[in-house]
C-alpha cells in the first residue's frame, strides 16, 4: 500500500538542486515524480524513483543527507471536484495530510494518482479503503507512471 | 573479562612522574635557580625587565619567589625576532622550529641537543601515560616541519620503542589505507582531523578495529568531542598539551583517569595567574596558565603567558602520579570572542548544540557586523539523524537550537542549517570561529 519517497536536504543556493539530479542521472535512475518545498533558508527535495535503494546509495555517496519515508499513492477521479471528494474522506477521521503532490494524471484515461504524506500511513490507508478511495499498491503505482 | 588497560601499567620511563612531592619541589627550585641565572646572564630583554622590577636571580630563594619575576609574552618573541631570546650560541643550537605566524612574522624557538633530549623524554612519558609501549604501531599525522607537533611526537614514540609511521598531515585517503593495512594501534593528530578521518573511513568502509588510542592536541577540544570520538570509533582519546614556546607537545598529558592533564613539572613549572592583574592564584583557582621552562638551555622561558585558561588540580590523581594536573584547556583567549559585550567560547556553543541533537554536529560560528551591531550566526550541518522530510520539523529544530544557544550563551544567535560536509574540514586546526566583523 505504501510507496517509498526519498527526501533530500538542499541548501538555498544556486546549483543545489542540480547536484542530486546529476548524481541520479549518472547512475541511470529515472525520477518518476518530485516535489520541492522551500523556505527562505533551505529546501527539501522529495523524490519518487523506481530503485529506491540504489538511488539512496548513490545520493549518500555523493554526500547528500537522505531520508526515506512512506507515502500513499491514491487514485482520484480526473474531473472537477475529484480531489475535493477524496479529501472528504478524511473528514471526521482525525487524520491529517502533511502534503500532497501528483504522481501522474490521465491514468486509465480518467483518473489521477496523487501522493499523500500522512502521519500514520497504515491507518490512513485502512481508513481510505473503508471510504471507497482506491489506494494503489507499490506495483500499481509504478505501473501507473509507466515504470 | 576485558584485557587490563595498558595505561594502568607502570612504565620505567615514567619514574619521575611519581617522585615524592618534597623531592620534586627541591629539584624544581634547584633547576629554577639555574635557569633564571642563565636567562639573566644571556638574555638582554629578561635582564632589563628584572632590573626594572628590581629583582635579581639571588632573590629566588623559594618557588614562591618566582612570582616577583617579570612575565614573558608572545609579543616578546615577535619583537626580538628571530633569535633575540636565545641563550645559547648557534654552535650549540641543533634545531630551530617556528610557529605558523598567521599575523606577520613567525615566532622562532631553538633547541640544544640536551633540550631535544628533554623533549623526547617528556614525550616518552606522555605516550607511556596513554598506555603506549613497544609493539604499538603509531601513525603520526601531525605535520612534520617547522611545526613542533610532527617531530616532537616522532622522536618520543621512537624512543618509547614503538613503530612510528611518519605520515605527517593531509592526504586523508592514504592515511586511512595506512591505518587499516599497517594495523595501526595508536594515532597522533588534532582531534578535529581525527573526526574528519573517521568520517571518511566510514564512507570507505575501512576497518581500523586495531586502533586503540588517540593522542590528540594542538587545539582546544571539549568533553563532548571526546565522547563523540570514543563512542563513534571506540578509540580512547587522550588530550596532550604543549606549545612551541615552551618545548612543543609534551608539556602535559592525560593518564588513564582522563581527569586533567599531568604537567611534567620537573621540566615545566606551572603557575596560574589572574589574567588581568598577573597575581599568582592558589591551586584550584581558574586563571591563565603561566609556564617556566626548568631545563631548556637554548631558549629559557621565564613565566611565559600561555593565554590558556585552566586551573591547577592539587588533589592526588587516581593513577598515583605526584606531578600536578591542570584542568583541560577549555578555551584559549584567541579562541574566545566577545559579542555585544559577552565573552563566548566555542565550547559553550558545543554544549548548546549537544543538548539539542544528542551528538555534536559539525558547526561553525560566523561573526558579522550589520549596521554597527554584532551578529552571530551558527552554521550547523544537517545529519541524517535530525533530518526530516517536513519543513516544520526542520524549522522546529532550528528554533530549538537557537533557544539552546540563547540559554547557554545569553545572546541571540541565528542558526543556519547547511548541507552535509559544506563546512570546511581543515587538515590541521578546526576553524570554529570566522570573524568577518570590520572593527
């Protein structure tokens, strides 16, 4: 039910983002999706790749601080109000979402797959499944993005 | 049962460390009278200063009388550059060393053959106190050259009967290869360089399980740093103290008790003085360490102001040595900085960082002046242990570090989280404070 995301610490200076991307490129690791969070001082790059272990190894060898966390890949109808409907499932559950970013749109013609970072992924996955929201397995998520 | 700690074993070279106190005081007085006479006869600057204070070598009838004699300052060495304080003709001087003068001319120091023998003797006693002996393989990563660290440790370890690898400083990957392949059991270098080595060794997956002891000096380092070294690497970290003006490394050393540094006071007579008034303070009181060389002929140093802050520990040590100890040097006056009227020492910053993170991250203190106001920035490297994928967690960490610094230092400091290995690792001394203020 879970997808592993790699997060990297980036300093807020020119060239900081390029280095890890180059490292992954040279190692032949394809980035499937990413999100970049920034503050005035630093940034956090969050990445989804197919070969997480290998990516982590090359990034760490290049001197990056890397953290692996689990995110949920959730299918959302690709139409107006689709996201609002999915978020409705969280209402009253006591669970909250830290952040969201997309994995892929236009999956199976009319759905999008979003990545959700929640405090307790197991609990959230069970809750969503109970409320008719489809949570993709790792394999399904990778397939959706064509990896 | 673990093997007995070799540092607890008695080494014959260490005999002078254990002489009865009365005997030691008699020896010190006899040597002091001789060396003060020598300096008075042969060093014009010292003679003039004595005349100004109306003291002469004949006034030295007890060790306490030394307090009446003038101090020697670092600037005296600079002002008499290069050879003005020498008490031996060049025919008798067999070695010169010089400090790495960051400002202007270096300070030059000289040794006769007898002086070198004393130096080697105290280094043998220092290594013996750390439990080193014949059969140990010692990697000497102090710089060889004008700096006293390299050759001082070299001849001491060799005279001890250990196997010396004179690798000198730098070239970290080669250091690690040698450390592993030559089954090194002890290393000499600065503590910050050892941390750098250990970090790189981990990346390379190098094995140095044979390494047992580190003899670390040439820069002040904290207890937190010692704990980090000992926990991370399993190497027992001993603090060695010395300065080229006195002899080089080997003025003081920790024994297995790691509770203050024994001063080889049969050769170096310690006093602690009030840095402001110069008054001699009683044992146990904190002040500036002042050292007098008791047996150095080429360049006697009478009451040299070290600028190192410490206290003499009069209580007997668990190891049984009778020579007194000084508290570890937490700070050098040149390491201290004054910010908005507050004296701050890097060791305090370490304490504050340690309180939050549990381990000591690499850090650097940057001082700037903005619109006439001093600003302190503490750059802290992000480690995998504290890194989070959530902005608010990192901002909370930053905030906690700032609070801890505020609490410990009593001043506001801005914390900047920086990427791993972005703070320059020096091959020699760690530059903990970067002062960019235009004063």
